[in-house]
């Protein structure tokens, strides 16, 4: 009796009790094959774990189709079994191309949980509907995630990214740092009055004491100054995915209005537009890792530089201080080949999306380390609440003594003041403990949202523009650190290493 083929595929490797786990699929295929007279030994297994059904770029699928076609004249497989048709393919075009190959080779495709008589016109029609539904479901998931991110931005919520100069991030809200916001106000007012970046840089450098740059250096860079002027966050709006949104829910306060007027911000940007002076990292940089790779020596963001001539231009990420001798010596930060590092970072993140077990391992280790250092919040709350109860009892007893004439009004006032002060301090401590506890809950929520977003990347990524891809990476990865062996992608809760393939005297190639 001819053999048959059994094909198993899962997009993400799941637990054994999952309804579409490899074990579940295998058991269903064996049962269906037995009904057609096959025993388990007659089944040739082809198994693709952690492969999406959006295309046929898988490990075992091409080998299976090659074997089907190899024995076209003398059918090697009379039947091919899958759990359901979406296991075979979620792409309509790929499905029909490969289904036609099976048909031309005399091999029938059967689904264990979808009983379809494909020999009839009606059965073929039902099969096509199911295949279309599978592709629709895949595309809808990707679209829903994308829409949710835009909706999040439209509602004025923070989608992540680098915290702008003049703010600090507290519980996902921007809190104004008034000392730094004064500098922002001066920069924007200077541009509104017709002064450029060099004027601001010299003013801050010559001022005593000097105004430090966002990276803590004595001299500000022109790109940093222009980036501040171009950033609409200072008029309580922000740019995401190339669009401008009202950022009403992003801010914890509106103190920025005291230092930056919308009128002056618009004047400053109009003046820049006339001069054509645009910051490289604003207005939607097309460079995927723009403003994310940090120099390990001076802390500046690496900028894109082009080397070569005409059609042989090569993009590289370069530290702005590499050829800056104002500090007495140039920066030793390596040059990074842009094309190879962008491809390597994307591959590393998409590989992470294919392996939820690795994400869980990283997060489990993060939580373990946090738990080791985390105070006993429940115990602290219990102790502080007990202290508040004690103070209430002492106050009650004290007023009882006063009513019975055992203490004077003056003594009552002194003791009451002491107890009220003690109560105030305890309530402050209790509020701090509760805030820390809430931050832990927020951390868990952020981790859950981050994990869901990472796991949806394989479907989401191909449908995004370069701008959206850059914003997405910027939201996921807090910073990218250069190491002797390559890069470390810091996700905030875990770090993902990316190794360089080659390192010359000056350049890292991935």
C-alpha cells in the first residue's frame, strides 16, 4: 500500500495541552489516516515548529512538496493529512499553487477537523472559503494591532520612545523638570527671534556655570538644539508614525506652557523652514535605528554618515565626536555599518517573536532579580496601618483624659500636635509604599503588553512603513548599547545581544 504524508505546523511553540499543539495535530492525523486504512508506520511526517503560515519559507514544507513531485508518475503519496487547512497555508495564493501541485501528482489533501469532499465542486468551494478565511484572520490580527497603536496615539496616550529633554517619565506620564524646561524656553525663544543653533551653543558654552547638554557634555551639538526646536511635544503635541497627535493624556502637568508658548514655537519652526535647517532625526528619519545607538564613550547618539561617491554610497552610524577635536582628542567609538546592523537588529527581534519561551525566560529572570531586591510591601503596609490604628487609640484615650480633667487643655494641644505630626509622617510612608506597589503592578502590565506586541511582530512587520517600523523599535527597545562583541538591545526588562560578524580597525559589520 502506498505511503501517505502527515504535515504538522505551529506558528508559536505552545504547551502540550494546547488545542493546536503538535501532539494534538499528530493524534488527529493518525485517527483520520486509520479511517482510510493507513497504520501509523505508513505515515511520513513533516513537521514545522515555530513557522508562520503566511508563506512557504519553512523547514519541512519544501521537502515534502519536493517528494510529492519527485514521484509524480508513480504517486508516492496518495493522501496528505493536515490538522486543518490553515496548517497547510494561510496565504490564498500559496495554498492554491501547492494544492494544484498535489492534484497534478494524484495526491489528495485532507484536513482532520474539516471534513471536505474536494472531489466535488461544492467541496472545493467550501475549501476555498476556509482558505480565504484563514488569510483574512492573519491579516486582521496584524491590522488590529496596527489600528490599536494608532488609536492609542489618537487618544493622546504615550506609545513609548525616548523621553524628551526637559521631562522625566513617571508612571508613563511626562512630568516637567522646570530647571531644564527653562533651557528649552530659551532655545525656542532664540529661534523665534531669528538666532540659530550656533548662537544657542555659544551662549550655553560661555555661561557660568555652563549649561550641560542632555548627555552631560559642556558643548551642545547642533542636532540636539534643532531636535528640541522641531519637537512638537513642547506645545503638548507629539509625532507618531508620521502623524501629529494631541498629547493631552501624555502629561502629568501643564507646566511646560510657562516656558514655551505655542506662538514662539511656530515662529521658530517657520524661521527654520525658511532657512531649510532641519534636524536629521526629526520629520520621520528613514534610518531604522536613528537616535537609538548610544556612544559608549561620550553618550551621544550615533548619526548617519555617507561614504563613497555617486552610486557607491555606504551608510554608516558614526559618533558626532569621532572627528571633533575640541575636547583634545577624537572619540574612539567604532563606526557601524548601517545596512548590516539594521538587518541584524530586525532579525534578532523577529526571531524573538518566533520564540515566546525565550521571552518568558528573560522576563522570569528579570522578575526573579526584582523579587530579590523588592521590600516586603505587604508587611510594610500592615505595620504602618497598625501604627495608624495605635495613634487613633492614643488620640481617643487622650481626649478621654481631658474630659475627665486628668490633663490640661495645653497638654491636650501639645500631645495632639505630636500625634498629628506622627500620623502625617506615617501616612506619607504608607502612600509611598502603595505607590511602589502600584508601580510593580504597572510593570507587570507593561511586560504583558510588550510580550503581546513582540509575539505579533511577524504578522505586523511586513505591513508597516519604515517610519512605523522605526517608531515600533524605538518603543520596544529603550536603548542600544555598543559592546566589544556587537550590540545589546535593552528592552527595559531584559537585554538581547546581537553579535557583529566582522570587526575591522574602525568598523563593525553585522
